[in-house]
C-alpha cells in the first residue's frame, strides 16, 4: 500500500464499489453478447488496431451508468474520448482491453474502470479507485488508493524480487510497424537474459497478473491512459513500483512494474536499450 487518497476513506470505498459494479455489469454484457463470429466495426491507429461493436456497446453502457449516478464526474474512454466534468473526478475506462483476443475467442480480455483525480493523464493524475474484470473467467481485481489490492475479495501481493535471470516478464506490442520494429529489437535483447517472456494480449490483465504473482515483472511501450489507470493502481497497491524510464512516471513512452529492486534493474536495462524509441523503416532497404 502506498499514498493516502486525496479523498476521504468512505468516498474512496464508494468509488471502488462503483468501479466494480460497472466493470461487472459491462463484463456480463460482453460475455453473454459475444457472437460466434465477432466482426470488426472499425479500425484505429492501424488496420490491425480493431474495434468491435461490443467495445462500443460496453463503453456506452458504462458512460450511461456513470451519467445516471455521478453526473458531475468526467469520463475518458478508449472509444469515445473525453467528456469533461466539474467534480474533480474523472472515470477512465477501457470497455474491452484485449480486443484482439475477444475477436479470436482467446479468453484473456477485460473491462477496466478507474476513478482518478487531477487531469486524466498518467503524468498528472492520482488514481484513487480501480477495477479490472477478467470477463471470460470472471476474476475481479479491485484497489483503492492506500487500501490494498484484492482479487475476488482476497488480498494480493506481488512476488518477492528474484534476479532478472529468474524473472518471468510480461509485455505487449503496439499496432504500428515502426513501434513493433523497436519492440522486437528490445525483446530480442531481453529474452536471453530472463526466465521467459509472456504476451497475454491485455495490458490490464498483465498488470493484474503481476499483482497476483503470476508474473515477476512487466514492461510495455505504448500504453494509453485507459490501459493503465485501474491496473496500475491494482499493481501498486499489491506492492509493485510502477515507473517510466528516465525519471518520469509510467505513461505511453514506457511502463515498467514489479518489485522495486528488479524494476530498477529492468529500467536501467531498458534505458540502455533506448526502449522508449520507435524504429522507422530504413528508407535505403
Ligand atoms: C491493447 C492490449 C495489449 C497491449 C496494447 C493495447 P486493446 O489494448 O492491452 O495487450 O499490448 O498496447 O493497446 O487495443 O485491446 O484495448
Ligand atoms: Ca486497451
């Protein structure tokens, strides 16, 4: 457990309960409504960065519920952007994290709901409450700032640090070729130095798996606020240090999470590798 919340205990707890209710309700819809053949409704940063009708429906449901019970709060969602509020609290939501898994029927996708104070950006916000609901198997991770992290109601804790050579790392890849070229170079350099690497396909589930001891470390370049908000609080409240490179907070440039000792070692390695740099195609090739 870390800082104390800028909100009183009762308010923080109410936000945790609401985050969990919203994630469960949207998760039920996502699970029950999954057609045999999921189709792509739109694409975003590249032709493989897909949106399904269920991403849109899940976000619409969560937005409608928040508007009904907390009409003064802002909402930032992956599919519909920012609706500013006046209460100082913004909900940051990923209606389906792991959309490609959802598309292919791989059971690793989640609904992620967080409440933050301050500007809804990773370098400026304080995440006060969060819930990540793993839709296919029903697991629910919750966290409140200063109140610890739980999975299905039981406290969770990250693993004790082990040397990098014995650490199981989670990571993920972006959707553009320039980013992936850089990420491939970094993975190639890390793989011989660690126990192994997992690519689960949902950043929120990566961070929650880390929180529950199913990974020793996690790093990824390219996370968006909705990938990070709820799950970073779960990881942090489970004892992880969640950092960026070069002294800045975790954000799109880089997120590294795990027990302090090994996070610092991995950060140093990633900085040496310039892992926060994309790699444009060589025009001469
Ligand atoms: C993606 C997943 C994936 C991660 C990508 C994210 P989406 O989110 O979290 O694991 O590697 O960086 O964009 O597109 O499924 O919501
Ligand atoms: Ca996402």
